[in-house]
C-alpha cells in the first residue's frame, strides 16, 4: 500500500514515547504494510548559561510526531463526497497508541507535500551540522549588556543575526546613540525595574 507522511498531534513531552510505542507496536502487530518510519525531528541549538556555551538537542516541532502511513485506500471506491476511504487498520492502530491526541487536519488529514517531507526528513548534510544559537531576542527588545567592553550599558536591539548569534544594540555613550555588536550570551533581557532605573 502507498504510504504518505502525516503529522500526529502528541501530548507535549511524550513525543519520543509515542515514536517508540509506534515503532514497537508495528513489529508486534505486524503493521509494517500500513505504518512506515516514525520521526521526532530535532535540531542542535546553542544555549549560553552563566557565560558558558553548550549545545542542546531540541525538538523542531514540540507536540508533534511525523509518521509514514498507508492511511487512504486507493484501491477502494471513493465515498459519496468523492473522498478516498480511510484504511481502518491504520486509523485504529494510531487511535490505540498512548500519547496520540489525533492528526493535524482532524478526521481527514492531508499528507505532507514531498518538498515539506524533504526539508524535514532529509535536510542536507551541511544543514544537519549547523548549530544555531538559541534566539531569545527580537528587534526593539531592551537588553542589558553583561560582558565585554560595554558591560553595564542598556540599549535596544536594532538587528538580530541568528546565523552568527549576534545582535546590534543601540546604546547611549557620551549622550550619543551608538550601534554596538554583541553576542547573544553577552546580553540579557532587561527587567522592568532595570528599565525604570535607567530612565
């Protein structure tokens, strides 16, 4: 049977359990004809805590699991609305999987397009190796610089460069507005109290 990729909505924090359960139960119930690969896409993200950089693996789509399914039966006639019939074995199998809430798309989920699948399942080797810094900042955020030559200054973020993990921050030096380059880990979001004090 033809398999296509669908997105399952899982209980947050149970994505890996759902993946393991589906994989184990496919073997146990000999459902390989109906259920193929099951993935929880992840990416490596750089975080900085207390000035120390560390790389952590994060889920790309928290709360979701990608699974390859024979969900619609091409060999059977369509229903009264011209829709393909659902393969009952596949539907039942997923309904019985602990941690699965349902499909994205409800009772008639639409499979992912091939380009969407490729971007998630087969990212190029180069992209896999890229470690992206964790982005906590947006343009116009007020931040406090905690490290480097501009230590102690506060300013507004004017540009975010996620690939390099850098920000441009507009600070006031000698009563002049100046753009300075800082790395993510050198700044923190200013609290309301700090902003009020600076005024």
